[in-house]
């Protein structure tokens, strides 16, 4: 990778050290230009007319997203965020009393709330699979817990609150063998390193555009394996997702587009496609190699600082690094870094409820580099963290 060229193409790198890519990455100049050009077109000729004029480019996003994750274009549905994409898949399942939802301790907070709601409504049971000694989901325990009552295995590939990479492909091997639907929240993994739905073996996958894909905010997508459509009944229906039969019935749109709604922000969709094409051109293997290496570099350097501890779990770890400074609240650390032009964020206990119940370490400072960051930026961040730790002693 030509990091200097990538940084010149990323306007935000001139002003900040951006280590909040797990929140929202910096968009490239090409993505910015794509979004603004379509908004200009809408302002010039009208929104409907602009969409018609750019229909071929809009249609291309399905092919490009399918290439990104190893699926097919007809298995992709567009959303305005990954939570709506995940909800579309989850609420298309039916549950009854005694059904079991198996999930992990790292599950994202919004997903957990949905499990709790469905359990309250239907009498389904939530089962939290324990971790193995490394802190990742224990796949042997998962296999033992699956039984005839299991209706869903729902897993976050990477939690919002740490560097853990759950063993998604091994989970897929187990769910396929058991014939149990598998919903993977890949919000933090798609764009950070290669994600292949066939290799993983999931049945549904949700993702966002704004994080490691470097797309605009307000973009997301859902992938649904064609065979899964047999047991999924979308919870929302409207004129884009289904066709009236002329009487008192309707027919779902073929493929995953039955989960979409008609109104879409096409400027953002086109911007997402530009970001996806850039990722494909760079190569997810190369992106992943550099992003994970930067995460390991930062984690090792922070671990070496007196008064600073990192809290990432798992055998494999990604570019998300969580840390605590003795004697300082996480908000004070984040504010101290911000004073030096360094963007980070913090974890929240309610964003990973089961992990909070188990470890009790949240809130933490969350630092998440991406491939366009430099080792010099990470060194500067470590220097500031060291100064904050010394001040707190």
C-alpha cells in the first residue's frame, strides 16, 4: 500500500489522528466527491430524475457488496444502518415458548435488547454461551448447548467494545451440522479484513458502511442466504418489498430485496459503492494485514506503559484496542487525547450487557486504527497516554 497516497486521498488525516474507525472511519476524497456530485445532480434535475439517470450505478452496489463478502447480488438488501439490517433478519424469524436463542457474551447491546423483547413476547429463552479460556466464544460449549429447541444462533463477529474476533467459521460449521439458523453481526469486521459468507457458513449477515468500509454514515446492508428465505417472513412490508396480486394477496420480491423499503438516500448509496470498490481494489487481504498489525502494535505499546492496561480478549484480535488508565475516568482520557487532536471514543456497559455482567471492566477507552493510520500516529497517541498516566499517579 502507498500509505502516503492513501492519506492524501483522505482529507481528515491532515487535521486529526483518527483512531475512531470502529465508530466512523474517515471517508476518502472519491467517496466525498461521489456523494456531493449526486446531491448536486438531485438539486439540479430532481431527486427522482437523478435516481433514474444513475440507475446503472445504483444497481452496481448489489454486485459490489456481493463480491465483498462472497455472496450473490440477489442476496443483498440495502439499509440505512446495520441495526435495521440485523433487525430485519431477526424479526423475520418466528419464536414460540421454549424456543432457545443462543448468543455470546460479546453480543452487541441492541441485539441483546431484541432478544429480551422477543423472549418477553413469546416465552423464548436466551442462552448465553460461555467463553473459552482465551475469552472467545467456546465452540465446544456451543455444540453441547444446541438441541431441538434451538431456533437461532446469533453472534457478533467482533464486539463493539474490544478487539476480540469470535471464531465465526467454526460456529458456522456447528450450526450447519445442526441445521440451526445462524445470524452474524459483522458490523465491525466487514471492511477491516476479509469476510466470506461461504467460508463462514452463516445464513444471515448484517454490516454497516460507516466503520471500516469507510462509507458514508446512514448506510448498511443485509446478506441473506437464498435457502434461508424459506423460513424468514419479513416483519415489514411495503410497495417496494412486495407486489399486490390485484385481489387480497401479495407476492414477496424475489431474493433479499423483500427486506428493503422504497425510499433510499441514493447519494449515500453511491458513496458506499465508491468505498466498497476502493476496498476491493486495495484488497481485503492487504487491508486486514495492515489493520490488524496496527492494532497489535498499539496494544503492545500501551501494555508496556505503567498505569495503563488493555482489556482485549480472544486468540485472534483485531484493530480495536480497549484500555484503562489507572486513576482516570475513561471520559477524562478521551478528553485528554482530544486536546491533542486524537479521536477516540469509550465503551459503555449497556452496549455489551453480557460482557459487562461477566467482566465488569466497562467503560474503557476504545482506540481503533485503520490501514491509513501510521505508526508515527500511534507512537504519538502512546506518548499522550503515558503523560496522562503519569499525571494521574
